[in-house]
């Protein structure tokens, strides 16, 4: 039943309509003569408050508002991979076909192609018993992704018929007889409301790292598969490059990248670059496993509020297929600001800095949709969603509400530092402020993969960096020469750690991705230098000579050695360290 | 559309407060539509609908609300959102902040009427900006490269020579190997007559006046009018760039005044304020200006933006520069310390940044060693600057030889690389060679940011 009301008030993206009794909270509506997409966010008697996902200029009181009967939802099925959507899942390519280079209002395009035929390969037979979440069949969607077609969560029973061959997403591909004896027809297309988390059986402990190939993250502040990380940093500190590096190199099966209120050119950069980059594991173009959601800063603000939910719902859909999904949200501050703007227009009582009082709970709800889980179905699959959220604190001030509320939830904190960025120390992750609470839970993985010394080496390096910061304070007062030799060695090693290990060049073909083995070996080499140099000064070695050793240059260039040649060359460097130390 | 409404005149203004007036008993009024106002004295003004609730409209009046009354002020709702008529003939002309010619020339006969708010550019239509613009200024070309289609603001402080710098860039900017000149659109928001005259004289001196389109809202013009000025300018820019295929450089000055006007309206409407009283939607509003820079696939033209903003108290964390920095593709920061040392242009490279530099430099664009040279200059200068604090405490003698070299480098860098005269137009080769020249001060094994092959090539004796 369609309910029709009338607009009585317009204030920016928020409108008020009366005659709306019978509509539901969060129901999607069509607003005005140009049929703009909106969502009900408040109901009072006959009056509904609606946030509109498109520009409202030119709308008049008296125009109609039509209910659609359902909440704001996304369409899930083959055709979703490699696409770029706006905040309410309209494909930007299709919008371009309709409205040209600029996005006009009221464009109506289907989220996924309903005409295209996909080759469906069934994996169940007639008579099989299936539960919600079980795989019915597969579609080879892109070179990188096998799209698994699942039984919708609410359906279970016996397979009565199963199709095979070429079908559109709307064709019936299976009939399932439920225990009550009704026949449910299943299509490849599923529709799911964005504000409702998809179900899973249980959450698992995060004990596998999400390997990103970034040394500062992997070795010092690792994120686990299913974990949540926050990257706060002022503008220019490299949030976006860090996010893009993770989107490129993280060992996830699927990447959902949400550009929330950010620059248009950044999305264009991803669109032009990703198709030509290959996944280090599979060799397929990384665009084939990536879904982009773009609500650039000049697109309607209400859609910014929705885009984060659109993204995480798509991520959950792929998690349910058994994949490890990484979701990047850049930036959650813009999302929070969108909430603030809508809240202000609703004349709600503001909380801290004008943000609505429900900011903390909304942030928590979002990050809690991350996790490593057993999916629903007869045979639970292990799958995960890892979330990395960029935060853009005003003026770089980390005490502001969005950063603080995010830190309360996230277990990993990568603090980007403007002063490091000014020195072109990238990634500008501050090693003293950042932390990861996953180090303990994932250390076994690292020990098995790269060797038992991983945890000790990491901790030793952290201590050296910590010591350096204390020593620096003394150096500021009395100059470096006043320090005892062993402490001067600490300064030298810490400098190496900072410049030759933590700094990583995202724009260098080799250094952009550093595999775990290489990370561990680089760290071993630097710590070997530290050990040998400390021994040398104890035995009367000259600190000036140690400083001038030629092997230091080779250590500095270690990161640029291609993986294939690395083992041989690093052996050589280690030998030289021992050798040259003997001569001081 | 009902034509009655368009011609219907209301005299039902019930409240005038700050820049706003409230009209009651209206019918069929659309959100954001333009209102024509006749004051009791017969003067004509323009306004825009900010909010409608049933038969009540809140209107913001661009030319100020003085002389309006609640008795016989006449309002007419036009049914149109704010539009500007654009044409090729606009080039070389001067308009006021609301787009009316003020140079004594004839009215523009529009070829097209465009909504000044524009529509967001579809990210899939954008072409990633990658064409190097040589500004002739070493700190920009060498270390914070500007490319066609970028938005790169100048963050300045009161009394710093940002106008001189902007004028120099407008004068010298060129794309190597492409002699099409930039069409300049200059939008002034709340600047003084003196500043405006400076720019006009500059344009005149170089004979660029017929390539310049000016939108002028001066300090004594109504503040609310400023809300329209950048949008008028950018709508014209979009027409020039994407309809006529021109490369347009848009200079917007001063965004701080624009934001003050936004705050004024917000306060008049009793909105919940964000930081320092600026409205919570200021980010979105500024994005609506800055994001209108760019290039489009398959189209010849481009819009490059150079907004100027004066940071209140030189504070880069103030909401205006802060929100700007989050939207623009980098920033050029002017420093009072450098200016006091007598350095022009006083560009502090450390907090400055060009995010699109990577795509515009390197082999085939500038020179293969460009990115290495830039990185090396940055890290060496940063290190030298850090050492200055140390020297202040322990004296220069206490430094190691290595550190002394870095200290010297930072001094020479400011003297030779940053400093240049107001009409000095350095080619990119000259800029990079100057960088190599400075590297000679440093121990050779400290040149870690540049590839060995380039060190060999450029530092042989």
C-alpha cells in the first residue's frame, strides 16, 4: 500500500511531510515531483521528517511524498564487483550514461544490471537439505572473485529444483520447500536493508593478521583479520595514501573502499590506477576484487550518512560467502559531520561540539559489524570483515569527539603525525603514540611464518625507539657527543629503524609492498647491527668509525632490493656488518 | 508551472532581522528560489529562500536589509533558483558580486542560463590531473608542483605578500609545450579597493586584461552578496572550460571573508553552531566551491583553482584553513618568519604540499630526477631546521661536521632556492639544477632520497 503525503517544510536536506501516518521509521520514500530518494528519520503523528539523498533546491511545500513500503536497501548479486557506486548504491557509470559528466538530480538507475546473463554453476542437487547461508551455486564474476550464490538467511528446507546455465539475476535459480511445505523461489539477486547487520553464528578470536605489506603496520602495529583500526591525522599527513596502500596490498579477498565526503580526484585516482595493479598473491588486477562507494564532498550530505552503511552491508554479503573482506572508510569524520548536519536541521539537542548525542553509539554499531565469524549455514565458514576507518580531526586535535569515540572501540590506533609528514617521513605513523592490541593474539602466526624471534625482535625495536626519544631530550640540551658510546649506538640504530625500516615509499615499485619474510629479515639485520656495534664499543671501538661504516648505506637501501634477490643480498650485508665491526 | 505565482507580489514581510527577512502567507514558494525585493523607497534587491514551512518563507537578502520594513516592502518570488547568464563575451569584463557588469560596458547577452550551484562532477567522468604547470617559482614547481585541474590554495597571514604571489603565478603560469594561455577568472570577496586595484593594475601591466574575467565584491559591498560571488565565478569557469574548451585559472580571494559571511547568516538563523561559531555545514559548503576544479575525460578545457585565504592569527588549525586543507589538493603556506627575514616569496615548504604532484612530474613531464630531488630537499631542509633549535642551546661548534653541513644547507636553501624576485621566472630545469647545486653542501652518502644514477649524473665534478 502506497501512502501519499504532502511536503510542509523544506530546510536543506531535511524536509517535513504530513499525511504520512502508516509509514515506518527508516522507510524509503520518493520526494516531490522529481522523485528524489529520501528516508524517514522521525515520525510524529501524521508528520514524518525525511532526509533527502539529493539536492532539494526548487522543491515546494505541497508537493507529494510517496512511500515505497521498504527500508533503504542494497541490491546484492553478480555485477557488483569492480563497480563504483554513489552513497545509495547507484552505479556512477550508469548515472553518467543518463546525465552526462555532472550528476543531475532524480536520476533513476538500477543498482545492478538486471539484463546481463551470468553463467550459474550449481553445487547442490535436488533433494539436498539446505539452510540459510548455504551455497547454492557459483558465478565466476571476475578473474579474482567467484561469486557464491547463497540461500537467503531466512530460508531453509529441501531443494526442489535447481537451475544451471546462463541466467539474469532476476531469474529463479532454485526452489526450496520449507518445513511448512511452502515453496520459496530463490533468485541470484538479494535485497538487504543497509541499517540491519546480516546474521552470523558467532564471533571468533582474531588470531590471524591482515598482512598489508606495510612495515610500520605489520611489524609494529598489526591489525588482525576481523579487527578494526583507526587512522586519525590532520590534513596532509597521508591518511588517504595509507588507506589506498591498504586497499591495494592487504591480503583480503575482497576490498570495499568507501570515499566518504572526500575529494573527487581521489576516487578518479583509484579508478585509473587499480585496474593496472596486480594483487601480489594472485596476480589478478586488484580492481577485480574491489568495490568503490563514492560520496565525494560536494555530493548530497544525507547520502554521506548512508554510504557507510551501504559499504558495510556489501562487505557482510561477501563475508557470508566465506571471504575475508577489508573495508576502508575514508573518512568517518565526514560521516559524523553528516550526522551532525542532519541532527542540526532536526533541531535536536546537541552533544559535544554540536555532534548528536548518539554519535558514540552509531560509531560503535558500525565498527561492531566488523569481526571474524562463523557464518550461518550447515557448514560454518570462517570469514572476516576488517575495518580501517580514517578520522580527520579538526586542526589535528585528537581530543575531539569523533576521534575519542572511535578510539574507545578500535583496537588498533595508527596515529598520523603532521611533523613527520612535514619531514616527508611516510607513512607518518607516530611510533610512540600508535598502538595495537592484537600483537599478543597474532604473534603465533608470525612465529610460525617468519621465525620464533619475531616477537622479541619487534619488542626490542620498540624499546630502542622509546629509548631514542628519551635520549633526544638530553641531546637537545647537551649535544650528542656528551652521551656514552653505547647510547650513541642506540641513537644510530633507532635512526636506522626510523629511516630504513619505518619509512616506506608507496611510490616505489619494490618498496610499496614488503612481504612478511622480508620485513622480519630487515629487522633482524638492523638489530644485528645494533648488537655488533654495542659489542664493538664495549671492546673499545670508535663510535665515529661505526658511524662512518659503508655497510650503513647498504642497510639503508635494503628496502629497494627486489624480493627475489633479497635473501642472497641480505646474507651478504649481515656478513659485512660482522666484518666491518671487527675493524673499528 | 503556475505563472500567477511568479507575478504575484507580496507585501507580507513580518520580520526583518540581520540579513534575513520572513515573508508570510506565501504560496508555492520553492526552496532556494530567488526573490526580487522592492524596498519602500523603490530600490531593487535580490534574495534567496533559505527555508519554507507551509506558507512562511525565510529569505536571505543579498544586498543587506537596511530600509526594509514590515509594512510595504514588496517581494516577488521568481520560481527560479540562482542563475547566471554566460557567454564568451564575458571575458575581459568586470562584474559585481552578483554578476552584473560594473565596467560601464553593455549587458551580456547570455548564450546559456546556468544554475550557479552547479552539479557535482561524476568521479567516473573526471580525468586525473597530470599536466605540469610551470609557475616559475622554485618552491612550487620543484617541491609543490601545480597541475592542470588542481585546487591549490595559498594559506597566508595578514600583511604577507599573498597577492603579489598570486599575481606572479597568474602572470607566469604556463604548460610546457602548449602555448594556449590560461584564461583567468578573478573573484574578489570582501577585499579592499586597494587590493582590488593592485590586481587590476597587475593584469593591465601584463596586457592580460582581455583574458581576465573579474567578479568583484569589495569590503564595503554587502557581506551576504559574497555567498554568490565564488559560485558565479565558478559557473562561468565551467562554461569556459567545458563548453568552450579553455584552460581556466580561477583565483578566489579571500575565502576567509566568504566564511565570515556564512557564519553571519547561520547566526541570524539561530542555527546550532559548530567550531568557533561557524556553521556545521561549512565543510559541505566549501566543498561545493573547491570541488568544482578539475578535468573531464574527452574535453579539452580544465579548471585550476587557486583560492587565497588569510589565516586568522596565522593559525593553520583555525576552522577555515583546516576545512579547506581537508578538501583541496594540498596547500601553499606562507610564513611570517621567512617574510621577516626578507625572503620573497616567503613560502614555508615544510607544511606546504601538493597532493597531485606525483602525476605531474617525472620522465616525459619534467625530469626523471624531479621526485628524488624534491624528497631530498624536503628531508635535508627539515633536518637543518631542526638543528637550528639545537644550535640555539649548545652553539654551532658542538655540532658534528655532518650536522653543520645540514645547517648550512638550510640557510643556503632559503637564500638561494626559496628567494627569487617578483619577476623572476625560473624554468623547471633551472629549479632542479639549483637543487643539485645545493646538494653539494651535503656529504654525498647523505643523499639517500635520490637514486644513485642521478647523483652520478648531476654531481660529477
